[in-house]
């Protein structure tokens, strides 16, 4: 019987999806584990897709996307991000997921190293392993405010290091890096001649501070930027994102787009045009909802004496439950799900630095969010403090 390619054994599974799939088999579960907006898709976005189907817009488009969408993205980047590009630097993708994988495929060869945040989104390491590259975690630790320690990060660079991945606003931390921090990362990449891959999926959701795109700090064309409409416009199932490249990559991008997806479905692209060119009110409403949820959630955690990272943005809350998990937060979250019927994401799914922490999604009905947080064990309490058997 033929075997899978050997390197596939090194691709880690998603600890979030595993827990989510268990939750789907249970009744009456409060699911706070998955980053799914709880806001509706705005009617003008839905109607744009329906109209495209009705008009028979179901054929191939250019690899990079329909001209109207690429122009809308160019205008949005200039207006909202301060990034000046031409349409040949904008490539419409099947969500940010494809954009991240595609960028890594352009920049990494087998055995090359990519510096990824720890804690960081699960697919960063998964993508690298699928490409036979090596994800090298750089720790985001409480003692440094969950921002990169530049000296520690620089010590990880080797002759095989090719890419520095930056994620702000952060999933899972909800941390938004300051312009000064981002400038130090761009300077580090320049010193060591690294590419920067910038994940900016949560760009519009900031509660404290402001979002800065690393490409605005780049003076020599080393930043690839990844964006998505999924979280911003509650379009997770519509699957539209985009990759913004430095100048000069149009030829190779046509080739890789053709090889990977050919193009994004036309009705989805029409929905994206409507989202980018329509009213910002749905985004503002969502931001206000997530910010109010965050405020209510941290007030409850303060009342119960549970430690957490104050969120700057995205729609996640990073909570310390190490007092209850016995050193194995993955097992604890499964027990918590089965016994308390609340699904939260184990911090260890995002890297070793996440041990003892959980990620809770703030994009939820507030009463359900607060009910889930009330079921967490408080320090010194007797609510589901799980004894984890010793290994072996």
C-alpha cells in the first residue's frame, strides 16, 4: 500500500478543531472555542452574491481577481492602511488561510526556517511543516507584555532563517503591537535580510491603541501582507482574503494562483466588492459589540480573581487557568467541556508558551459568554480542578 509523504507525519493537528468536533457531538454546549463572528452578514453583501449568481457570473476570472475587487482593495489599502500599491500587487485568495500558505510557498524551501509567534495561530506551524520548512517559535511572554523580546528573537536567527511572521492584532492573545515594536521587527528583518509575513486578519478590531501595517514601515520591499474579509464582515464561509506582495511578483503569482486555485468564485468576489465599497456601519457595530463583551468579561474575571491578558483587539480573551490544569491544559479543556458543557480553546494548541492558558472567543452572545466564564474554576475554588496523571 502506498504511503503518505514522510514529512506529513510532522504536521501538527489543530487542537482547536479537535475540541470543536467533540463539542459538536454533545448537547447544549456553550461554544467559545472557535473564532466565528456572531454578527450577521450585511444584506448588501448577501445581495451582491445573489445577484452575481442570478446574472450567471459563474465562469473563470483572472487569477488575481476581478478588476473591480482588486481596485477596491487598492483603494482600501491606501485609505485604511496607508499602503500604496498597484493592482498587480493584490491577489485575491480563498481566505487568509490560502494567502498565508501561498506566501510561505513562495518564500520557504525544504529545511528553511520561519520564525513564528508562540503563542500563535495554529496554521502558522502547520503550513510550514506541510512545506517541509521548520517553524521556529519565538516566545511572547507575560514578563515582556506578550510582545517580542527583540534580543531573544534575534538569538533564534540562523543561516537557514528566511521569514519572520508577525501577527497583530494577535490571535490568540488579542495583543496589538505598537508602531515602535513593529518598527523594531522590520529593522531586525532588514539587519538579517529576512522576509516579513504579516497576518493582519483582525485589523479593524482594536479596543486600545491603533493598528499599524508593517508594510508602511518597510523601505526595501520585504513585507508580504495577508488580509481577510472573513472576520471583519462575518464572511467566514464566503472565503475571501487577499495577499499583498512587494512589487515585481506578478508573473510568479499568476503561476502559483493558477496551480493552486485558478481563481476565487465570482459571486464571492462580488460580495467582497460590496463589503469593501459599502457602509462601514456593520463593522463599527461589530467592534462596539466585541469591545463591550471584552469589558464585561474582564470585569467578571476580576471579580472572581482569575488572571488574564487585557485585550487590545481582535475578539479573543487570553485567560490563565494554570491553577486548575495540573500542567496539561489540553486534557483539562476536554474535561471542562464534558463536565461543564463549555468549549474553550487550550492555550497549548497555540504553542508551548500557551500551557496553562485558554483562549475564549468574545464574538458571542454576552449572556452565554459570561455564563461560560462563571463556570471557570477560580483560584482556591473547588470547581473542576482536574488532577492530571503523571506521564508514563
